């Protein structure tokens, strides 16, 4: 069955609102951005936003879910089946870098978000964890990296990235933290985990 022109327009409008919301939330914050700000950014009426997303919480959940799908898809594109740990870390940095401002807002405001939004962040982290576990187990078997609990390996990496992002004003005022420090963070982490 073919989609009608009206159905296609609804899908496009919804996508347009999600894109505008991602941009506005990255700029003004997930907890403080108003739906009217998103409508202005999207150049649609405030009612149009609510026609597609009946509540602010539903809109926020949809934006985080859409962001997670984009990041996960990008990670899958960048990480091949025989990727090394270093390849994965570089891909993770590159994927986050494309949405750095939004991701930084998400991790810094996560405790203030509704449970459904926090659960979406957990799903995003799970996708990254999935790849890391596969590669880490293989590289531990091949004696390329130290044997250690996988959860510690993952938490060390994510903690390092999050620390730099949350403190971006200190490390890279008015510029991308990951552009400035991404390679250095990957090298430092690899030096911590690789076998000498």
C-alpha cells in the first residue's frame, strides 16, 4: 500500500521537529528548553509540535531515542567486524563528536530527566557496551589488552569521556572537547589497557 502525500508530509514534519528539537535542546538544555522554543526553531506552530508529540516528555523521549538510533547506526557504520579496540574508541569519539553538544547536555542533566529518558540513555550505552565487549573479549584472548572485568573496562572509558565533556569549559572553552582531545584520550586509554 502506497503512502499518501499527507502521510509522507506528517513523517517529514515529525522528523523536522525532531531535528529542530535536537538542535534546540543541545543549545539551551534538556530540562530548560520549552516546546515553544522548539516550535520556533522548527518554524512550525506550537500546536504542530503537540500534534506530533502530545507532551513535552514524549517529545524528549523521542529526541533521545532518535539520537540513540543515529549514534548506534553511526557506530555500526564505523566499526567493522574485525575492528580493534582502538578502532572502536575512535569510532565512539567520532560518533559522539557529531552530536557533542546534545550528548554533553544529556549526560550532565541525566539525573534531572524523567525515568523514560534515563532509560533511553542506558540503551545508548548498551549499544556501545555491546561492541566493546565483543572486541575486548577477543583482544584479551589474543593477549593484546590486559585481562580485567569488562564492566570496569567499559566504565573507565565512558567515565573518561564523560569527565572531559562535562568539564568542557575547563578543557576546551568555546570549542569541541572531542576535536581537541579525542586522539589523546584514545591513546591514553589504550596505554592503560594494552599489554606492554
